[in-house]
C-alpha cells in the first residue's frame, strides 16, 4: 500500500498553520501533541497507521467553512473523519494533511414525524437516530454492524448498508438531503425534506464519494414506522453451497425478507461462543432470515421460507418465538466481527459484492484460496444482496503474513469482479481497494470519474491518495489524470 510523498514545505509550516487554525477553532480545537494524535493515526483498517499533521475539531458550520477556505488558499490537504470506523482506510491520515474530525457535530437537529424524516449532524451515530425516534414507533433502517459507533456522516461517505438493506436499501435509499462544505469554503445544500428534487442528482453523487468532494455538515434521513410484526428463522445447512442455493431460491420465489444473513462454520462457532445466541454447532452454514410486516403476511411467509429451506436441504430450522429471541439471533450475527477476533491475533475484513447465483461458486473458490495461502477465513454475508465479508485470519507478528492476507483479499475481490460483481458493497474503496480499481474500470472510466473530482476539488486537497490509483495532477490543465509511469510513493507505516 502506497501513498504520496508528504509535502515537506507544509510540514515545515506546522506551527504557523496551527496558529492560524487556532484563530478559527479556539480552545482545544487544534490537537498537536504526538501522544494525543496517536488516537487518530488509523481508522478501522488498523494494519496501516500514520499520524496526521494535526487534528482539528470544529463545532460549527462556519468553522468548517473557514478551515477549508484557509486550507484551499494555502494548499493544505484535508482528510475528513467521522467516528473512524472505516474498514477501507478512508479516514487514514496523511503526514502533511490536517485531519478534520467531525465528532463534535453530534446533535439531533429536528425530527419531523409528519414528513417521516430526521435532520441530524454528521457525528450522530447510526443507532443514535433510531434511539431518538423509537419512542414514537419509528426507526432508521440502514444498520451496519458498527451502528453503535459509526457516524451518519461516515455512512453517507461510504454509502453504508447493513443486515436489513435487502428490503430497505442502503444509505442512498434512505437519504433525503445533506448540507456540505466544499474545499473553497462554499456551503451547499442538496435535497431536503421533500421526496424529489429537479436537476442533476447531486445528492446521489455525494453519497459514497468517500470525502473526496466535500465535507458533510448536516444530514436529512428518512425514518420508517416499526413493522407490526418481525420474526426470524435460523436455518442450518450441511454446506455453504446449499445455504447459497436457498438464498437464491427465496429471492426467485418473489420473497424479499427484511434481512437475510449467512455465516459459515468458523463464524458460527465464534459468534456462538461470544454471544450464546443458540446457534447450532453441527452445521456448516447458517442462514438468518427475517420476515416483517402485518402478522398474517409474516406467518404466511414463515411457512413459505420453511418449505423452501427444506427443499434446499436445511438440516435444522428454528423460528423466533418472541422479540427477545429475534434480537438474540441478530446479536450473534452483529457480534461476528469482534467474535472472530477471539480466534486470531489479527484479521483482515474484506468487502465485495457478487450476483446471488454466483455465491456457491465463489465460496468454493475461496476455500481453495484459503488452502493456497494457508490462512483461515471466516465468512459472513449480507446474503440477500450478495455482499460478502470474508474475515481473513493472520498473525501480524509472523513476517509476511499481512502481505499474504492482502494478496488473499486481493484475489477475492478480483474474483468478485470476474463473476460479474463489484469491488465493494458498503465499506468503500479508500486505500484498501484503490489499486484494484483498474480491475473494474478502464482508463477512460477512471479519467471521467476524475473529472468529476476535479470539478469540486481542482487542487486535489480533499482526501488525496484515496479511491483512485496512481494519480498525479496536471496543474497547467487543471485536470486529474492516470499516471502511466511508476510513482515514487513510500510505504504507509504498518502496525
């Protein structure tokens, strides 16, 4: 993994820059000490660490605008950061860039039940939105596993999903409006409480833009009424292929569950030991299928899914009998990532998406890769929408194992593209998948995307080194291009 050489002239001006920014964000708003900056030196992709030039903690939109105006005028790079839960290195700092931390933007601005929406600041946690509205019987549908910690601003940047995205969509399907600040300090609004807007879909463009186009300072999201009834099935299979066939059969039968998740044996065993959710341990794969809606509809669909699972070879079947048991089923799944951490000193969490009917083939190929690299892998899937989360287990204390894990992950993502899928479902590209972008896009595709980037950030100051591979800026033309030669990028420090 490589990043651009730091600008030594900027680093030499560190004290001058800090003084200027303290005049905008006074008090404890500028963090400079090496010890305090250690908190910010990585995000959820902890294999790579790099302290920033400094961290800035604004509290108002005006402060964000003034900070970006100053950085734009002085040619200083800016890396936006929410809660730092990104698993693709999207918030990885740069040595010559300020880290713009949005954690103090943590207020619920307005809840409009009549229009079924909430206006929140970007530092509000994903789960915090549901907590704010559940007393009136509403909730926010996208629910990534890190929902207790991840911020809604980061969810917008990465277009986060979750276990219920099959039926209720990703962040982009539940986003109504944003306020954002461009690198030159301009404050813009896209969308709002209304359901549609004329003109170009700039809201859609910003969602999933990974902090490359602007800094989000306010978010308007759709909230939904809690379903009348929700019940979940635990379905065990003797092979992952059989479970994959069941996923395809349920969808092809016209049933869209509220959520449909899949775990293989290593993930099942880890989650059960961690949470005691009652998962069967004598199966090779487990499906959690949740049906929600009116009571009569749920009862009918439970029977339908049970029948389909039997035809696909399910060897165990259990239906939640109350809300506590349903939540327990999901608690095991949502704890799968930390649970696997008990099995191995380190793991590398991947994220790719494939057509559902390719799931059996991809699982078979991943087992072969596991044997080839001599590294264990636990698989957790948003099975309904084909979003894979292989957890590659390794020990960073063993020389070469991190590199093997990266190569293993790279091969998995190449396989996703090969079978008609994409490099990421919800974690984003960041630095993790940046150099794999040519596997999916040709030079014309990438250059067109870069023209969009340049329209918002012609100096390439916002989150540089992320998403696009091997870039340089053509200053005289004011455009970004794919660099065809070898770049003098140093290695990012590894943990």
